[in-house]
């Protein structure tokens, strides 16, 4: 299969077979992550491979009772790791203060995500499916304690992997012409923006379960696996909030704008407790 075809067929997979991922495959995934692009070749990356059922279950519970995390035979916690760099600098008689510098943090975070996406692509080529779980950042304190992360190490992203039992048929995306700008930013008109997102998400005036199958597949998968009532709960909340369109569903219910902004202060304190003082007060 050509790389382009592989990339275009990739989907986030949340329904895995129980088959273990062989150690030689895990080693290949780790090697590919280690070879990913990194600013200044500093490699501020550590990866925790979680395979033991008890730890998988605990991890799934921590990130919001997401059953695919517990059921996936392998989860990789991608960590931004400045502890190793700081220790090396100290042993060499020099100071590394990347945890205080926003530029170091941003580039380091990008490094971590380059490594994670490299794993996603290789995993797909090896017949594995994967899903990112960003909510690990919301429980970083608990994750750091449970997995014994030292200071200056932050769990930036969780990737759960395994051999797919089922793969989503389609995930709505904006048209490429909406995303690609040539030579300069080409601002769309109000009508073009409205049409772009209508084309992506379709209409809300339909069966809620069918809408979720297309636009909120994790709710459907949670119901299918072992956490029933996600779809029902979201359907009831949609009625309560009088959700009328896709944007309201996204920014009033799924990712409430006010709550996301309010959470910023909590996030900054979480980073500070990990030793990252690059965000100011």
C-alpha cells in the first residue's frame, strides 16, 4: 500500500482485539519515535509503555473512564522530559532552564507530538489502530504520581493502540481547499465558512445516534463497550441546552467555551507543580 493511501484510510480506533502487541513491534514503534524530528536534536521525550491489565484499567479510569484505554493491549504515554536534560546539564557544570522558557516548552511539545504521530503512522502500516487521548493532561498530577514521573516531566499525550476489531467508516473533515492557503492567507466569507462546516458535519436534524456515529463516535463506542448511557446523557443535555446547530454542540456541550477558559488557571498550576514555570502568573 502506498503511504498516501495509508494516511487517507487512517481512523481513530477505539475498539480493539484482545491480542497483545508483540515486543518486537513495540520496539519498532519506540525506535521510530526516537528517530522523529526534534528541535536542536535535544530529544526532550520519554515514553511509558503500559501493558499490564491492572495499570491499563487504572489509566483508563484516570482519563475519564474511557473503556478503550483499558481494553487496548498497549498504551503509550508521551512525556515532555526536561528532567533528563537538566540533570545532564548539571552533571556537565552548566544550567538548562528550558522549564522556564516558553519557546523551549513549545518546541519540546511539538517534538513530543512529532514522535507520537510518527508512531501512529508506523502502527497503521503494521496493521495496528490507535487513538489519541488528550484528557491525560487534565489529570497530570495523578498520572505523575502513579507512574512515578520526576520533576520536569509532563504527560503530554496518551496514545492507545491495538489490532482493530472495528474501524470507523468515515470521519468528517473540512475540504482540503478550506485548509490550504496559497502564498498568503485567504480569508473565507461568512457564507463560505458556514458552508464549509455544514459540509463537514451535516445536519443536526436527524437521529441523534446517527449523528454521533459521524460526529461524536467516542460516545457511541463507550455505549458499545462498557459505559452505557453516554449517548442518552448527551441527547438529554442537547435538549436541556436547546442545541440547534453543530457549533453549539461543539462549543456549548462537548467543549464548553467558558469552562475551557476557566480551566486555564488549573492547567497552569498543574504545569507549575511539574516544574514548568514558563507561563507566568
